C-alpha cells in the first residue's frame, strides 16, 4: 500500500450493512403487521400474506447474518473501534437496542451479545497493539 494511504477498517462496512438490514427488517415487520390489521387472511389476501411472511423472514435472516458479521469482525483502527462502540452502546443502557439477538450460539457455546462484543473489542485492541508493536 502506498505511504500516506490509511487502510480501510472493515468495521464501517459491517456496521452499515447491519444498520441497513435492521432498517429493512423493521420496515418488513411494519408492512406485515399493517396487512394483518386491515382484514381477513384468506383467498388472494392469504397469498399476499404468505409473501409478506416470507419477506419478513428473509429480512430477519439478513439482519441476523449482518449481526453475526458485526460480532465477528474486528475493528482495525481506533476510529473504527470507536464507531463500533458507539453503534453497540444501546446494548449497555436503557436505549433501544440496534436489533441484535439477546444471545448467540457458536460451536455449542452460548454467549450474551454484550459478552461477545466485549470479547470483540478486547481482541480488536490487542490486534491493533500487535500491529503497533506494543504487544507480542
């Protein structure tokens, strides 16, 4: 890489992908529930309802995949780490959560999202320190 050009931190793309997937899921759920509230679900409406359910499920799957990417992508720069911390901040407070599962499963183990993010943040810092030569 030419000198003077900073490497791109992958966490920004992952945050944006999760933000977009969460927004799309919220929109799909809203449309789905609004459709349910407007009348019976039979005949042609049943077919439309089934399409809406499938779209809502697909939107959830995309959001879940983006959430898993979020907890498995290490920030590679201090500004990227700060961006991740600000994005996940609602997990540690009373604010609305950024559409993440309460806990995850991985290879037979369970972790709460806060634990997974704490691990991710610590590993990101450790990797940055290795690059800078302050940790071996």
